[in-house]
């Protein structure tokens, strides 16, 4: 008797993912004042916005559109030489550029002003800054992991884990404030209408509020597809995907050791395990300012993650180069981007 055919395993249903998928996303650079946000923005966009040594140097968010490098698209254009190429000129200096740049995926980068403790209550113009975060699709959370007496810290001394907790708490508190208002509006509407959808939304809001009060971000929850449809209309701050960018000095980056990194890594693992990318803002800026041939030689010596690689990572992770073919949680993160592989987690 022939053996019985093995029963095919049922595919595990995919967990719905919050947010939208597109090859054209808005990314907000977020963090405390004086952690390197504006310098990173300048590096990614090749612009020259002010990056001063005092809090709230940035008030209104600076914005620039940056193409994601895609060698496959360039190769196809060279091979087929189409009569018409879709193109745009990148950045706000486009009028000074004469080169046509083929459009693949791009990111719209927003340099958002520094947040401080109490931002959800308006401290440090916090309400304005938090509304700027609401408008983006994902977050680059920049952490300061370097000590420099010449660069002031709003909390007097460098402690990246404290800074992580400050920003995370402010985002959660702002989301709770939003849900409180939404619940109040729903309760008023439910008195005037028997619409079942109002009750469904009310139950979800209570559930999400309790989740946030437990100190957990919305994007880490196990939400049903119907929940996700509703949550996406709220644009909650903690529903947005996050990449943690750990800004250290050039020496620490080159020797691949930093005394703050083990605690940062432990905190992130305890709070969802989102990607961590160690980098040096000073080093990246120097690379951008160098002639291309000199920068290439320097890059080979230091194995630095360049600005274009930041963009490539985020595009693969949150959009997919090919018109969002890869959801972010399915992407294989390149080894040299990840803290565990790229840096020594042991204390220096």
C-alpha cells in the first residue's frame, strides 16, 4: 500500500501591519535637541540647514525628497534607452541641478524639532512638534551616544536610555490624549445613533488606551485586520515603525565599541526589538563633504554605512524598492547595519 500523502500544512495567516505601503514615504527624524538630527538631515539630503549648538534650532520641520539608489533601474534604463524617462530633481536645490535622475523609490525626509519631557503638554513647543510627527509614515529616532562638553544636553548629561524613555513616553502620552478625545466624541455620537460601528470603534479605543497605559507602543500590538483599518485613520504616533539611529563619535564607530550601546540594545530588545543602526554623524558628514574618489577610499578603510545606505535600508525595510513588494517585517536586514553584528555589545 502506498504511503498516505502528508497533509499540507496550512499557511500561517500574516499579521496585519499598521501604516501604508508605498515607494514614496515620509520619514521623520525624531529625538531630543542636540543629538544630531539636523546634521543627519543635511547628510541624507546634501543640504545645509542650520545645525546649531542650542535647543530648538529647528522650529518648523525642514523637508527634502531623496531618491533611493537602485542599480537595477539604472541598468534597465541603460539597456533599453527608453524615449521617455520619468524623472525629477532631488532635494530643494533642484533648480541648480541639470542631471536627470530616474525615479525609483524615494523618501521624503522631515527634520523635526527636538522633543523634551512634557512635550505632550506643550513644553518646548511640544504640541507643534508632535503634530509634525503625526504627518509622517515612519520614524528615524536619533540617539546621542557620545560625550562632548562643547555640545550641551538638555538634561545636563548623556544617557541614551533615559532619552529613549523620555521620547517614548511623550509619544504614548500624546496618543492617550488623542484617544481620550476620540472616546469622548464617540460617546456623544453613540447617544444620538445606534450605529454598531461606533460601538466597535469605542471598544477598540478603550483596548488601545489600556495597551498604551501599560507602556507599550501601538505598533507592537497583535491587532486584527478590522482593527488596523480603524487605527490607520487615527495616525497614532506609536503606531509608526521606528529605526533607532545611535549617533556616536568617530573613534567609537571605527573601533566598533561604545559604552552606551549595550544598554540601548537591551532597552530596545525589551521594547519590541526594532532595528538599531549605529553610525557617526561627524563621519557621515565628512564623507559627504569629501570628493567622491577620496570618500570611496576612506569608506573602504572604515566600512562606514553611508547616507545612501541608510536610505536603501529604510526603503527596503518600509517600502520595498520595487513599489513596496516587501513588508518591513519580512526584510533581511543587512548584517553591517544591525547593532548585534556591526558593533561589539560589550562595554568598552
